[in-house]
């Protein structure tokens, strides 16, 4: 799958989550998904947006102590592999000078 196809797939996944009734009932979750979808559409960097989105879902949970709706959990699980890869590369890049 090309990078552009992955961006489109992620936008589709975000659209499905955004359309869910539980997400619509939560203005904060709706704004989180909408804002990151806009950023993904303009920047096209799906790894970066996935990393930000996953971290924002965790922060939402910590701040509100509310369970995420199933649609948000499904979206989290769909983008988590991209976020993990991005975070791993970022950490490796930062630690590289100390290893050698």
C-alpha cells in the first residue's frame, strides 16, 4: 500500500469513527478526531498524526476518567501500528548519538 493510500485509509477510518453516535455525543472526542483529520489532510504525514492521535486519546482518558467509546478504541487500534513505528524511529534518532 502506498503512502497516499495509507493516508486515505486513515482518513476513512477517522470518518467512520467521527460518524459514530457515541462520538457525536462527545464534543471533545468529536473535536479531537476532526482536528487531526484536518491536519492529516493537509500534512499527509500519517505516522505523525497517528502518534499524536493515540497520545491524545490517552490524555482524554486520563483527564476525564471516562471510557473511550468502542469507535474510538477501534480507531486507536487501527492507527496504533503507525504511531508505534513513528515513536520508535523518533526515539532511536534521539538516542543514536549516545550509543556511538
